[in-house]
């Protein structure tokens, strides 16, 4: 710059010496101002280029840092995507568990309705049962529609209730039999015989044996039921322990899943917040970069405009210098043509200095050319940088769009995984609720079973007490039976004596029957004789009386005697008829054979009364015969065999004598 200023001073001194070169001086001043402006513009351009290089380097470093951050965020995002995959898997597991719990709930509802229907109807209606998680064969075994399947415990309880009802009926029957036995034992002293007592004793012993066998069977069944109840209670305890273990396992698994879900949701929340923040920062950075690029583009446009202005000014100055040079040449030619001597102007500047100035000018021109080439290179670099920036922006935009798409897809996947995890958690919660409901139902069922078992135990204790009472009553009855058996033995002894007496009485009865038959024949004969005698007396009594009694004083007595005898005869006939009417049923009763002791006693009494009546009849007949003999002792009457009557009277007397001895 000092060289230029020195050259400028030298030119100024040269131009000032000559008035001719005023225009040239003006042109030179304009040129100098133009050169100054160019130098100033070159300096400004150099500074602006340096500033642009610095800014470009800073922007490149910023872009590299942003790319590094973007790569780090991508790596972090990939790690987040892995976490999202895990959360997605957990969500899927959660949804699966939720669906399984819903299916289990539906199956439990179906099973509860199925069990309630079976309790009401006593039949397994497997056609309406629709299970999702497990088949019916896995729960209750292989089923057959023709076979009615019921709960074994319910069957046992029902069977026990039926047996208890049967036992109650048998107890009532035993009580009735006991009352009947008591009534019969009260009447045994007068109404029972040996065969009846033996038959009743045999029946009682059979019934006692049957009841003992039934009681033993019921005791065995009771023991078997107790063993079954113990086994069922142990099985229920094992099932409850397994259910508690599974519940604890599922609770732990659900707690782990919930903690994992919480951590994953927290991580997802943090990652989403970080991604959102990074997206905001990146958007801000992109906006800043776009603003910076727009500023660079605007600066470039301004620089291009300035360069165009400078080029135009340079062209103007070149034209001006060319015009000046042409004018100088024309002036030189005019001067030479006019033969005006050209007075050389004494140079205030030495030639060496002028050469130096010329060299400096050349060097400045060269430098200016270099600067222009550098400016062009910088423009090319700037254009290249702009292209690179565009490519980087495009690549960054594409990468950012891909990143946004992948992040949105990953976020959607994370959302779906979170939804699946929530669904799985809900399913697990529902499954746990179902298991809790199953556990509660099992507890209620166990409590009901325990209550029923307690009731059955109470009933069993009651039945045992009743059986003890029955045993005591039975033992008391056995004692009564033993006393009755003692009485029966005594009565057997008495019966043996009575049998001997009965045999003797039967023998006597046989003799008495023979005597009665013989007496009956004699009585018929006597009756016939009496009838003949009475008819003869009735026919001949008036003649006899008239022939034997002729005096008048005895007429009245004879009339009275006749009427008296006639009335006596008619009375005897009526008495004989009535006595025959009484005798025939007695004889008919005696004709039947009796095997019983009481009947034998009755028979003996009848025979005794019959023999007494026979004796009375014989005595009456003898009295009548004696009376008729006293009346008719002087009259010829038909012959009557009186010896037979005396014989029959002797027979009856002998029978009465034997009876008195017995």
C-alpha cells in the first residue's frame, strides 16, 4: 500500500507539472479512487471470505457434532427399540394372560352353573357346558352321556342320609316291636303258650342278630365314610395348598411383570420425552441451519451483486482508460502532425522509482488477478459448499424423516406392546380374581362340607346315642326275655305236668265219652220207656183211678190226682225236651278234638257240667219212675230196666270221684 501511495504521489507531481494532463490527472484520480475502492473491496472480500471459511468450518464442525449426536441418539433409539420390543413381548404376554383369565372366568361361570344344575337335578348336563381353556375330560374324566355322573361325596352324603332315614325307620319299627313285646310280655302269663314263646324268642333272636349285623355294617360303613371324609379333607387341603402355591407363584409373577411393566413404561416415558426433546432440539437446529443457509444464500447473492457491480465498474474504468489512451495517442499524433515539439516533462520521480512503481502496479495487478482467481476459487468452493450443504440437508432431512418414521413406528409398536402388557396385566388380574373366586368358592364349599360333616357327625352321635339307647333297651329286653325264658322254663315244667294231667284227663275223657255214649243210649232207651209209660199212664190213668177208687168220697181226690198226674206228665215231657235241647250242643262240643290246654280245660268243664246234668237227669228220671211206681204199684205197667240207670249213676259217681282225686 505504501508503494501505491508513493506511486500515486509521483504521478500527482508529474500530472500537476503539466496543464495538458489535467484530464489525465482526473482520469488517474478516478482510476486511483477506483483502485482504492477495489482494494477496499478486496480487503472486505478477503475478510468476508475468511469469515465465511470460519463460519463454514464452524458449521461443518457443528454438523459433524450434530451427526455424532444423531448417531448416538440413533444408537440410544435402537436400545430403546430393544426395550420397546421387550415391553411389546410383555404386553403380548399380558394380553394372553388377560384372555386366559377371561376364558378361565367364563369356564368357572360355566362350571358353577353346571354344578348348581347338577345339585338341583342330580344329573350332569354336559351338552350345555362349553369350556375354552380345558376340556371336560381333563376336569371330571372321560364322560358317557348315557351314564349319569354325580359327585361321589354328594352320593355318599345322600347315601348316608338315606341310611340314616332307614335306621330311623328301623328304630321306630324296633320301638313299635318293643312296645308290642312289652304288651305281649304283659299278656304272656295268661295268653301265650310254649310254641308261641319259642317262635317269638326265635324271631327276637333273629331280629337281634339282624340288627347286630346291620349295626356292625353301619359301623363299618361309618368308619369307611370317616376314612373317606378324612381322605377328602386331605385332598381338599392338598388342593388348597396347591392353589395357594399357584396363587403365590402367579402373584409373584404378576408382581414381576408389573415391576417390569412399570420400569418399561418409565423407560418408555423417559425415552419418549428424550426423543421429543431431541426432536424439538433437532427441529430448532434444522430451523437455525435453514436460517443460516438462507443468510448465506442472501450474503452470496449480495456478494454476487457487489461483484457484478465491481466488474461493471472495472469495465467502465477500462473503457475510460482505453478512451484516455486513445485520446493520448490522438494528441500525440496531432502534436507530431503539427510539429509541435513534445516537451518531456521533467519527471519528479526518478525512472527507477517509476519502474518500481510500475513493478508494484504489475505486482498489484498480478495480486489482483490472484485475488480474483482466489475469489473465483472461493466462489467455486462456496458453490460446492452450498451443494454439499444442500446434499447434507437433503440427506439429513431424509435421514430425519426415516428416523421420524422409524421412531413413529417404534412408538406405535411400543404403544401396542404397552397395550398388550396392560391387557396381559388385566388378564392376569382377572385370572387372579378368578382364582380368588375359585378359592373363595372352594372355601365356601369346604365350609359347607365341614358343616355337613359336622351335621352328619352330630347325627351320627345322635344315632349312636339312639343306638346306645336301643342297645340298652335291647339288653333290657334281653333281660326281660331271659326272665320270660325263665318263666317259660317254669311254664314248660308246669306244661309238662299239665301234659301228664292232660293225658290222664284225655284218658278219663275217653272213658267218659264211652260212658256218655252208653248213657246216651240208656237215656234214649229210658226216654222211650218213659214215653211209653207216660202214654200208657195218660191212656189208662182214668180207668185205673175209676177202677181202684169207687167210693164217692174219694171222687174229688181222684179228680185232683188225675189232673195233677196229667200236668206232671206234660211237665216231664217238656222238661225232657228242654233237657235234650241243652244236651245236644254239649254233646256236639264234646265230640270235637282239642289240642290246646285252655280248650282242654273248657272241655273238662263242659264234660263236668254235662255229667252233672246227666246225673240230675238220671236222678230226676229215677224220681219220676219211683213216683209212677208209687202211684201205679198195683197196676200192670210195662217192664222197665232200672238196673241200667243205676249202672250209669254208678259210672258218673266213679268219674266224679276220679276228678275229685285229681
